[in-house]
C-alpha cells in the first residue's frame, strides 16, 4: 500500500514540491502542507464483500461437480459449506491485497466520506487551525481513492473565493491525469 504514495512522487519531485511550499510561504502568511497518503482508509467491508462475491459462485460450481463425482448428490450442504469457507478465505485475501479489485467493492459515497474524514484529521493533526492569522491550507491527495481535497482555515477562506479552491483541485486532478502531478502540485501551491 505504501508503494502507491511512493510511486506518486519520486524524491526529486518531492523536493520540488517542498521548494515550492517554502517559496510560497515566504511571500504570504499562509502555511501550506501538501499531504499525500496511499489510502484514506483500509475498507474492511470491501474485503468481505469481494471474498463472498467470488467465493459463492465458485462454491456452487465446485459443490455440484464434487457432489456428482463423490455420489453424495449435487446439493450436499456440508460439501458446499466446506468449499465456501476455504474459497472465502482465499478470495478475501486476494481482494485485500489487489487494490484495483478492492476498489470495485467500495461505493463512491463511502470513498468521499473516508477521504473527507482523513483530510479533516490531517488538517487538525498538522495543527493548521493554529496558525497566527488562521491561514493554514492543506492540500490532501489520497492516491488509492483518486481524490484531492483542499482545506483552508477561516482566515484564508475569508479572503479567497470558494471557486478558487475548486479550480485548484481541478488543476491538480488534471495534472495527475496527465502524469504531471509534481508540476500540478507546485503550481497549486504557488
């Protein structure tokens, strides 16, 4: 999972972002923190749903095949339960480790809620609400969820139109889609 964040920006790109933040903070009272996380949450229910979704049809087919071969009848519940138990554990582990597969079993609403919660937690953890002029800004990028959030304290929010934050998010998203995430983050910081 950490690989997602490490692949997102290499060392040289991380340094460019740090330099852009330092440069921007010297020109303004704002404190800017870009936060890139591999995922905002681990989504355990997605593992369960994925495991069950794959294990059920496999178990039904194998129960029918094994039941016919062993002369215990194609509807033997004990054979089904045994196969389902093993298949569920196997598929649960597969969904847990294969992130693109896991993403299928997570709703957009759940992703939005978890990313928002993680961004708010990051905002408070970094104490961006305690800046002198209430000008803390968090640029939160959650790689697994493909989400970008910009959170700003009330001092800077009073001076900036809401549309400005939305355009910054759109610019970062566009840069990420074009494979130029470091450039997009640096421009957003400026």
